[in-house]
């Protein structure tokens, strides 16, 4: 999960209940009163220790970007042991399994991501100190995967069957260079999806229902180069890149929807006495608005072209090439949608205060961009130090995460009392 500052969080309950809210509240109240639903909630609380153990086990299985196979194999085996049907690993590396519903209708997808941001040589051993667990990736997203398995165990324990089938999914490529490749492949390859839940982060109260989009580019400036004294005046690729960076840094961007730019890497030249032949900049552009993201990308690339013209003229030119290496779509969705309202009801049912979190970048971005209702919910507990070697997790009332995910999945799939064998 790519994290953003938690600003603009808005509590619910400030406006009069809508017709949709009233109807969902009625359905949800009936559902949660069922003995098997209460049994499932109790099971998830009692399963907390097992879930924490699973989390540590998963965190200690390396899963660098594009190298998630070991962790995928482990999760696949757990899916089989827990009785899911049609357990498979697709060509992209995603792992999924099915819990059939009573009806042949589009499925509810509950997911977490397999990959972490850490390289293969990183020591991912989990260490406990004073009730806090430290280890790279212990929270993001080992907690999400452990919560996913706990939810499956709750279904297995209660035997509750739903109208809609539920697909449990572990995706590859959610982090950084993965560019959401796993969820993109899964969504594009499966048409019958009614809604999508991603388990990421930890908060059992926040509801992430919109996605920050991002484009990432590698832009390369190329020239003939030469000796810094003898060929003085020959266009420099580094100078052209510098012109472009200065121009990009002066761009005006809207505050709402929040839109940003950053040149994070500059690579070029050889020695101080050589006019640089090549220079590459790596550009990160983000926005919570689709049109704004397209606009900032167009402007930034045009400024790069202008910088080439300014640095060279006539036969003395700087050539430009650009490659888009990241494309995370903006996810725009109404706060009044059914899936958000269901998350609100589930949060309140657990005695918590639901909060609309600001947009972030998660697996939910892609289904939302395709018109599929989706959100991201926390796996429970407390965490920090994300994407660092000092990442930590504290299991404070951590069962609340799986409980909320379970209730939302049940609500979306319309829980029916009874067992799989009924």
C-alpha cells in the first residue's frame, strides 16, 4: 500500500439517514442477529492468536517485487487446507480460491497482496519486544494476508452459506514497481465480479473508498556529447534535463483534487570534463482526479520537449524519449455507495466510529476505475514504520479487523443462515 497523510478524515452520522442507509440498516440488523453470525464474530475473536502466528509466519517468507512465488505457494496451500474450491495460481502469480454461493451470480472478492517492498537479501525475521512485533513487511501486507485466512476460517467454522460466491484472492505486484499488475490481470480476466474488498493497512475504523492515481515516467535526454572545453557550446543532455526539472518544479497544480509531481531520480553523464551524452530523469505524477492526472502528465512531458529545444538548435540537438513505467488509475466512487454504507454499518456494529479516509493507492484503485464497487479495509491492530526495516505491529484488539471484513463480505454476499451441506 502506498500511504498518504491521513488528513481530511470525515466521521459519519452528521447527516440524516438516506433511503439506501435505512434499507441496508434493516437488512444488516437482521443479518447480524443470526446466531451463526454471532458465532462467527466470537470465533474471529478467539482466532486472534492463531492469526498473529500466521502473520509472523507469512512475514518471514520473502516476497520481493516479482519474486512472490514462495509466499504464493504457502498461501495456496492454506487455501486448500481451509476447504476452498478451485484453488489456483494464475499466469501472473495471483492465488485464488472459491467459496461457492447458492446462486450463479457475480462474486464478491476479498483480497490481500502477497508482495512486500523488500529485496530478497533483507532479513525478514520477526522479533518481539514488549508486546510489539518488529520485522520488514510485518504489517504491509502480512497482516492483510493473515486476516484473509482468519476470515476464511470463520466461514469454515460457521458453515454460513451466502447467495453470492466469494472469491478469496492473494495478489502479486501491489507495491511500487509491481504497478498493480496482479489485480489488473485478475480483474481483466474475470468479468463476473460484483464488488471487491482489499485488506491493507490496519485501522478497523477507516474506510478507504477512493484511489490516488499515479503515472511514472522514465524520460531520457540524448545528445552527441564532447569535451567540456574543446566542444563548449555543444548541447548537454544533463543541462537539458536540468532545464526540464526547473520548469516542472515551477508548475502550478490544484490543491483540490490534490495533484503532485516529483523528479525523484536523475542519472546521467560520466565525468565533470565531458559534456553529457545522456541523462535520464524519473518522474512521479499523482492526483486524486483523472483529468488532473492526465493534464499534469501532458504538461510535464511538454516541458521536457521544450527543454530540448532550448538546449540545442539546428544540427546541434537533444533528442527525447519517454517511457511510462507506472500507471495506477484514479479511483472515484461515491461515499453514498452501497459498499461504503455496508462498511459503515459493519464498523458501527463493532462499537467503532467509521471514518472516511482520504484517497490512497491500493489494489482497490483498479476495480474502482473499472466501475466495480471496491474499498480497502484494515487488518486490525496498530502498525507503523511502513516500508522500513523498523516496521512494527502491535496486536491491540486486532481481531476487530477480520471481524469487520467478515461482516462486510457477508453483507455484500447477503448471508443466509445454514450450512454448506444444507
